[in-house]
C-alpha cells in the first residue's frame, strides 16, 4: 500500500514502514533522462549530432533556405526538429508543428499549422455563406492581407485557395518555424507538388518563417519528390544512426541526472546492442536503471548500480515489452500454424546475426549453421525467404536484389539481436556475436 511516498509492508509478523520517496524520486529522474518512447524535448538530453545541429543553425539563419530532415526510422529526426527553435534561437511561440497521417493533404497540413498559429482557414465561399447565415461581422478586416474576420476568439483567414500567397501574407514577416513531421506518410500526390511550390515561394520571398519538412527517407527526393526547383531553396539534413560515443553520452547524461552508475561492460553491451538507434539505448538504460533503483527501497542512501543482473532483467523486458509493432511482426513471422518449423525463426536470426544489412542467401544458410549446428542447403531457403517478404508474415524481409535480403524495418535487426543475446545468456554465453566483439574500452 502506498501513502504519500510511504509503503506499509508486512515482514514476518511485523508491519514495517518504508520510505519509498527516494525510490520514486529516482524513478522520476530516470524518466526524464531515459525516454525510449518520446522524442527529446529538453536540450540537455539531446546528445551528439554536433554537425547536424550546426547545419540546422546555419540553414535556418540563411535567407531563402528551407530545411528537410530525413533518415531511417527512429534515428532522432523528430527530436532534432523539435529543438530547432532552441538551436537556431527562434521564438517557441511562433514555432508550430504538425504530424502527418496517411490521409493528410496539403490543405489539412496547413490548416492545422494555421490553427496552431491561432488562425482558422475557411475557404472563401463557405465563409461567405456562414457569414450570411450567421450574421457575423462582415470582413474584409484584414490582419494579413487575406480576407479575415474574428469569431469565437479565433481569427479567420479566408481565400479561395489555401496556398503560398495566403501563407506568406500570414508568416513571411514574422520570424518562426513551421515543422511538418512524418511527411513520408502522406500519400496524396498533389500534396507533394503543392508543398514543393510552397517551399519555393517561401524561399523566393525570403520568408522569415521557415519550413522544416521531416520524414523517413533514404534520399531527399524520396521525401519531397523530384522537383528541380527545390535544389537551391531546400537544405537537406540527413541523419545517420548515432555513433557508439554519441550513444554513450546518452547513458552518461542519464547517470548524471538520475544518480546511477552503469558498469563499463554493461554500458558497452547496451551500446553494441543499440545498433546505432538511440531508442534502444534509452530502452535498455531505462529498464536497467529502474531495476537498479530498487536498492533504494531497502536503503534510501544507496547508490544504484547497473550490473549484469539488472542488464539481464532489462533485456527480458525489452524483448517482451519493447515496441509493439516490432514484437508483433516478429511473432507473426516466426509462428507457423499448419506445419511446425523453426526455420522462419532461424532465417530471421541468421539475417540479424550478419554484420551486413543486405544479407546473401548463402550467408543466411551459414549463419543458421553457426546458430543451430545444422547448416541447411541454401537452395531450400527460398521456401522460407519468400513468405517472409509477404503480408502474411508482415513483410519483415525485403528482397533487395536477386539472392540478397534485408529487414524492412531497420529497427528489427536490433530487436532480434536482443532476442539472440537473451537466448545466448540462457545457454551460458556460448556464442560470441560479431557485433558484440566490436566493443571497445572507453579511452
Ligand atoms: N540526439 C539525441 N540524444 C538523445 N536521445 C535521442 C536523440 N535523438 C533521439 N533520441 C531518442 O531516440 C528515440 C527516437 O527519437 P525520435 O522520435 O526523435 O526519432 P525519429 O527519427 O523521429 O523516429 P521515427 O522515425 O519513428 O519518427 C527517442 O527515444 C528519443 O528520445
Ligand atoms: Mg519522428
């Protein structure tokens, strides 16, 4: 039972009161520093990425440049975009962000951004109709140059079409940022053309409000489409996976904030298993630091330390409780209904075992041999590789070219390596994984 930080526990026949306050405070500090499921919003916890931050600052401070931030899923794009106002010293009150959905369109994206800026866009004809019916004070009393009026405390902007000219009238003279996140999800083709047109207009008009487009993509063209006109006006910031040193900084920041120490060996394993993704560093650090904090329940003065047992608990928790989409995709991929076989699992383990992202079928067969002691004939593997690229197995693999496969979701490799590591621990650590061997001592 918990009452304002004090727990009443039954130890033998005695009722003992323990002060859970220090433990709960500790968990709250861990929560601030290790955030696997949320982007970084406090600059103190944003680590590494020095070159990207410098480019972002320079580009946002260069007249006529808009910015695109792109990279693999989960590398830290939203975190960088959310802190753009801080890094480039823009006012956060004039910084607005919208997160796109599959069904988002140009109009819905910019209507949302206008709303965030306290403005409601109403197409001219509808507004005129509403005014006639509702008897609202007639415009055009312009605050932006567009026809506008004010109702229920919110200004209404109106034009026949939502487009660059209306947006520039509203935003060009005011320093600010319009951030369009998860733009890769947008399916509507005309949205891409209209956004390209808008980026160009914002640049030509040297708008003081800048647009930042963010999304998962391998190239700029994949994110915003092929538009010749964008080459000069759109700066690209490509985010790579984070380096071991950068990931180590995340752990150090958490150590300092929460008052916990990670044993060097464990720290290195967490970094190696993260595969460059800060998500896994946060996830494993959080679970193991939370676990280490339990010493505070017995001794509020204790200094929590993350060592092997806490790491193992964290690993288990990360496998079973980590990211639901990955977990579900993995389960669906390995489970067989009609004929029981371990081969789907073996194939996925073998792909994750490889040092390469794009793995050749022969190597998959070799790796299965290493992991199970029985190498299958690689010709027979297509019976399993094929289905793993299909919706029935959640398309976990992609065939890159003849004879080569990779994980569709780059985070999957790290997820399966967690499973491999857990499995290895249960075998008493018999296997030496190549990616774990890369661990180097900190200098
Ligand atoms: N520079 C950083 N320093 C510390 N942690 C970071 C950094 N960048 C990202 N993270 C952490 O990594 C995880 C993923 O970050 P974020 O959501 O920003 O990535 P993303 O690229 O936008 O992901 P998605 O592709 O899923 O949208 C979060 O837990 C976030 O807190
Ligand atoms: Mg994001």
